[in-house]
C-alpha cells in the first residue's frame, strides 16, 4: 500500500510539473510575441499618431499622397501606401510595417557607420548624377553606390566607389561643382537608412546619353525616370 501511495504522489507531482512547464512555455511564447509586436508595431487602417503623420509626409514628398497630414491612417493613406509598395516591388497590403518603413526611409535612424563627410559626399554625387530626376530616382542613385560598397567587385568604401576610375563621369565635369540640392541631402540619408528603390542594382545608366555596350548589356531590373538600373 505504501508503495502504491508513493507512486501516486510521484505521478501527481510529475503531472503538475509538466502542466506548469507547458504553462511556463506558453507564457514565454506569449511574452515573446507581445515583445515582438511592440517592437514592430504596424501602422494600418485605423491607426493614428506621430508615426502615421511621418508616413503621410514622406508619401506626400514622393508624390503618392495629397491628403491632409493629420496623423490618421484612413483609406487615402492606405491607397498611397499600397501604390508605393507596388512601385517598390514589396508586398502591397496597404500596411506600413517594418519593411515598408525601411523603404520609406523611416526605419532605424543613423548612418550605419558612415561619417558626416561620407553623407555629404553621397549627397554631392547624387546631386550631380541625378539632377532633374524624381526624388525616388535620386535615392536610387544613392542606393546603387551603397550597393557597390557592399559588393565584392567594388571598393569597400564610399569614397573608393565614387572616385573609382571611370565609375562616375560627374566627378570630372562641371556638375560636380554645382551647389548640392537639398533634396539630394535628404535622398542620401534615406539611402543610408536602407531605402533601395532599385531592388539591389549595382549599375545604372541613361540610355539616351550613353552607347556603352557593357551598360546596355546589363540585365535591367528597374527603370526610374531617365535611368535604367541593372545588375
């Protein structure tokens, strides 16, 4: 009888321990889910606040939104977000999550290790190379330069890529000495924040201005304004 009671107590204790373990695991999963949701909160239809206002301002500057900057995520804001997402080639669900914020240049702030001088140099080459292009086209030029820095076939520094022999004709012409456009300064920062309208291009060219056979042979992945962006 004693052994039977002992076994029953042990079985009951194990059952309680298992139940507590499952509950604890569930609690951990739930806590992790809540933490993840709080870190990557979504702005979507019905949302409101300062982040929504920033989204509206950015979309307006890019020509996607012409409504009120009121911080209210209504149907007009959702349509603008969807149009932007389609143009960028990302999931067009009208929800402004982490990826969309990154493409809008509203993700994590900072220059990812680049100095103020690097930012100024990037803005200068964007201004010289993309003068007359849309804002998206300016960011795209900056993104190509940053893609080259990260690519093994190119120099591993911003200045190395920009001043690489024959890479950018603007460094040797009069455009290089023109005042840097304010939009190019913003575009440089947006590119550094992670917005790449090209989807990973490492080349671009204006087909009306170059007959270079190598450039014309590159696979085109995006056309923005007068530039074709290639890999």
